[in-house]
């Protein structure tokens, strides 16, 4: 399974790489713009998508992915420090399959990703 992790914080990306690299192919990018470029070349199975990023944020990336019929089967998990009910609602309305608040429980994230296998 291929996972695309998108986060502007390198530490968060390294944690995700450590969690999943032994089980799956993990691609790491640090911006919404880079995510869109990667998505043109490779369609992953799952995207772990930070919401708050400079430039193109996770909400916009999610909307663009959902507008592309080639990505209708990609599971999108928003991973964000924004945890208010309204934030979750915005993420889900954009097309996310799931919304996880930071700091996240590592094993819960692993279990969630594995539930999509």
C-alpha cells in the first residue's frame, strides 16, 4: 500500500515514516503544492493530510483530490491541530474520510490506516 504524508513540519513526517515505513511505501512531502505534484504522478491508497500549511492548505488539497475522478478511491485522513467540531466538519465536508486531531495517538493512527487495507 502507498501512503502519501503531507505536513509542513518535518518532525511529523518523520514520525509517520517511522510508523509505516516497514509495512508500506511512504512518500513524504512538506506542502500542499508538492502534494498536488506527487498526486499527478502517483495515486496513493491513503493520504495523511495536515490541514494548516502555508500556501495551499490541506482543505484545498482535499477538495482538489475529490474533484478528480481518478482519486475517488483514495482514502484521505486529515491530521490537524485544529480540533474544534467546526474544524472537523469543514474537513469532512471537503471530502476527508476521517479526521484525526494532533497530537494523535500513534497506535490509533496505525489502526486507522490498517483498517483501510
